[in-house]
C-alpha cells in the first residue's frame, strides 16, 4: 500500500536490481550483487551495495532518497502504522462466518 517508503535496515540490492541490469547492458557486462555493504558492516557508514561482474570489475552504489517536505516520511510512516494497527483490530470482525 505504501510502496513509496524507502526500505529500512535491509539490503537494498533488490531495489537496485533494475539499475544493475541497465548498467550491465550499457557496459556490455553482467553485474550482479556481490555484497550488501551497509548490512555486512554497521560499525561505520557504508555505501549500499557492491556489484561485481565478469573479470572482477566492481561497482559500488550509494543510494540516496530525497524527500520534501523534510518530515514527509515521518508522517507517512505514522499513517502506515495507524492503518496496520487499525486493520489488525477490525479485520477479525469482517471475516466470513461459515456454519
């Protein structure tokens, strides 16, 4: 429902798959996910992913999300939490009863 929220706390490799495919096509290589850098080492800031292709050519990707107004995601997350909580409470009341 809220696909516009950026992922949190997980590898963004899946979100960058299409980019990796386009990069591969434009450079004539086959780039694939080698490592989720920001997940594998949380002791210091890291770019999101490391892509590797044949011949050990590597590409590191840092993905940025730009939001306006600055508090937009905060309110969107709150709305999502409210909707999820509301649906969890009322959904059982709307299930079909089979006799």
